[in-house]
C-alpha cells in the first residue's frame, strides 16, 4: 500500500472513530517523547475521570529488520 492510500485508510478509520465517540471527552496528542504520556493521562483523568489509552509508536526500533537493511542509516 502506498503512502497516499495508507493516509486515506487512516483518515477513514479516524473519522469513524470520532463519530463513534461523539459526546465523549477525547484528547489526541501527537509528537513528543514517551515521557509526556503519563502527564497527559493524569491531566485528562483529573479533568474527566478514568481514561483509556491507545498508543501508536511509529519508530522502527521494535521491528526486526533484515541485517542488510539497518534502521538508522
């Protein structure tokens, strides 16, 4: 799947998700390192009560790659 098609799939899924959560408090945080996650969750919980988390990590450091394709060239 090319980047354009993947973006379209992601946007469709996000729109579906947002429609299904209409009326609920929803926070989306993009960027930053992993040290900010706990602070964001605590702030949301303080304002809205119990929270859930869906975390996407786009870094390749947890995916096995072939030896001939080093991840940080």
